[in-house]
């Protein structure tokens, strides 16, 4: 009896369109799922009904529509998305159809880890700094520290613990939850 090999994967053609090299975040938006494919340096949209690829944006690099270390995919109330690239220090806004809208490199003394949209459209940044826990992003790209935090314990937490307790909730704002 002859042994017949089975194909485990394909390279090229239609099969490659759905390969993800490091899915990091997934968000649903209407009838599509938006995936931050960190290992592929791209954002991909899949049709929820069929699973077919709708669009793909990004590649490795530092130019427009390129990413080096995309770490946060932020769904926005208007249906668009923002992608935070930690290595480049840049927020990139994408329309719901994947078109590049705009980019901004926030100015700050400490590095933001994540972003969250408040109900009024303001973006809040969570920082890795022990001195600055949260800031807001101004229209000109400056991160303005929030001095009066509603949670005094936030400032004293290790940045990794702080990140785990910062939860964006699309369309409703940002939550910080305390555990004992």
C-alpha cells in the first residue's frame, strides 16, 4: 500500500490571504472582524459571514501604512480604527474600509502603552511611567498628563499591573478596575 502525503499548508494564492502571523487583537465592527496581525505588521479585515479577507493594510517599515511594533488596535465610535505602533511612536487612523486617514506621533516624556476613546472622542493614553499614569491626546498630538486621577492607587502600581487593569470599552469609554 502506497503512502499518500497530505497537504498541511499552501504558500501563495488564495490560501495565503487568510494566514495570520501573530494575531494580537481582534475587534468586531458591523459585519467584519478587524485583526491586528502583529507578526505580519498589518491590519486585516475579514467578513464575519464568510471568513473571506476584505482588506489588508500594512507591512514592515516606518513609512505611511507601515508598522514596526503595532501593539494596540483601538476601535473608534465612528467605525474607524487607530493603531498604536510602540516602536515608531505613532498612531495611525484607518477608515472602516482600511484606507489610511491620518497619522500622529504623540509628544510625551513617557511612552504610552495603550489608548482608549472616551465618549466625547478624546483619546486617553495609559503610560509605562511611574509619574504619569494617564494622559489625553490633544489635537496637535501632545499628550497632556492627567494630574487628578480618580484612582489614587493607579499611580503607585507597577506599569504592568496598571496595564492589566486598564480596560477600553468601545463606545462607552475607559475603565480602570481595582482588585484586592
